[in-house]
């Protein structure tokens, strides 16, 4: 675990914040490279990305604070210190999607097209961000006695490195979504496919995590959200596909 990468006077560079920033930067570079092959305006895509980043950070932080409400009620000023770690991606996804829908409505451009352009690289950014989780020691796995395991500083137990498992799986999803987008079955197909894949991924992967409290038997809040995400993906897939048939 290496929470701090660099510390110079009052300036501290956290590994989590660095990985999140790198993920967004690398994703943006690829998105702006690919926009020339679409009928979308580069300026609209840039504006959308800025809005998605801001709303994603806010949504991710709000959900994380909600999940850890007891801690933040005792230390409310730490709510603003998200660069140290503490973003729930499902909240970030919700914030990004809502702002993206509003933005495309205002600009009168296709949400489905811009979502398909962006979503594979959002997953790539997620994969990079999970490396930050590993370095930060958050989103950790369950305690194990054998097999692939890691011991974080300050602990006497070994845990599954689920952050790294997630990183590898998300990178595979990234490649799959690029293939789906290239096939171009219909506008919005890659986006809807992502919601279905990610919903299933979170539901099963979170059985291996040890950092969240169960809210109903062994099912966690993030898994409930994962199920909702999957169902939304199925609904959106059907709606978008029917729009192509009717069109």
C-alpha cells in the first residue's frame, strides 16, 4: 500500500487521486482521437466530458459518504477530501449518466451516439482507478488464509487483492465494448451492454469484498445497485434496439 506518492511541503500527491486523474486523462485522449470518426462535434464531446467528470465526482462522493455516513457525521470536513480516496463508482455512474442525458437534450445531440463513443474508455478509466484503490488500501477483499493474497500495512491478516482482479476484468470489458461498438449493431448498444455487464460484474465481485456491511443477509447495497443497473441495461437495450427497427 502506497497512499502517498509524493510529499513536498504542503503539497501531497495521493496515489488514489493520481490514478483517477490518469484514468480520466488517458480516456479523454482516446475519446478525442475517436470523435473524428463520428458525426459528433469535438467541442460538444469536450463539454460533455467536463460535465461528466464534475457530476461523476459529485455523485461518487455523495454515495460514498452515504455508505459511510456514521464516520462522516463525526468528521464532516473530511467529506471534501475525496482526493485521499472515497468515491463510489456506482454513484459516479449515476451522476454522469444523468448529466449526460440533460446535456444532450439541451444541445439537441444524440445521447446514444455520445454514450457509445465514451463508455468503452470510461471502463478503461475504471480499470486504472482500481490500481489506485489497491495502492490506497480501500475496496479491499475478504480475509483468506491461502492462495493469492496481500497483507496491507497495519494488518495481521491476508486479503484477496480484489482491486487487481477488478482491474484485469474491467480491462477485458473495455476490449469487449470496443468490439461491440465497432460492430455497431445499433446506437446505444455499447452503452446498454455496459450497464448489463457491469451490473452482473459488481453483483458477483462484491461477494469477495470485505469492506462493506451487508444490508440484507449476505447481499450488500452495492449488489442491490448492481441488480438495478443490470435491469436498467436490459430495458435500455430493448428500447434502443426497437428504435432502430422502427427507424
